[in-house]
């Protein structure tokens, strides 16, 4: 049986921050209701990168098939939603630990965008997505309920595969990955 603290924690985790088109908070609502109604909410996507022999590598994950949406698709290292009152940087660190067992990756926000995508089961993903990049070359221990598998892949190869096979990837990745590549190449990664 769950304790009161666990029930309250789950309730906070299940509540998303609703925003306007300028990312100003306008309220909170349970996650499933937000996706059923297609309401704009705050989210973040994290790309962990490292220098490989042949160039910049990015840690990709294949989402667990049991996820409530986009299961089995390829995507960035981690993604989620900040809790009400939680700073984005703290949410990024929390989610990297939960999804990948990663701690100590210093991440910087490199941009943001809004996207809307119809999903199976009559759900809608409508997010103000903050994109973060972190340099990391340590151990990765993915939670199997979040990620079916992970792999370090050359960014150039990812971009080419994304161009040829966009349906292999999550809806947000199609915009976020080129944004990250432009930022990395601009910062001489």
C-alpha cells in the first residue's frame, strides 16, 4: 500500500504545467487530460553528446514499447515535463537519473520550439519544448520501462537517417535534432 507521501509525489509528477505561446505558466492539469484535450504544456528534450573517433556522437534511445505514446520509436537521450514549481535544470537532472541512471551531466538549454502532433489513441502532443545538450561520457543504465535500448550514434548518421526515415523517430525529435546539430556545429563541438 502506498504512503501519503508517495501518493502526493505521484500526483505532482502526473500534473503538467500549462503554458501560453510565450511559455508563460497558465495553470496545471493531470498529464492524461492534457494529452486528451491537446493543451499546450511545458516539456524538455535532452541530448547527451560525446566526442567519438569519427565525430560527435549522440546518445539515442528506443522508447519502451509500453509507453503511453510513441513506444518503440527512436528519440533523444531523455525527455519529460517539469513538475509545477520545478526549475527546468532540476527537472533535466531528475529525468536523466530516472531514465538513464546518469548523474553529473552539465546541460545547457540551446533553444526551444512549439509543436503539435496527433498520436494514436486519440491523444495529442502539444508542447513548448525546451531543448538541452549535455556533454557526457560516463555509464548509462537505462530504466527498461522508459527505454528499450540506448546507443551512441554519430550525429551525421542520425541526421541522414532522420532525413530518409522520419517515421522511425518521435514527433519532437524531427525538429529538435537539427536544432542541436546547428548549435553543436556553431560551438565547434
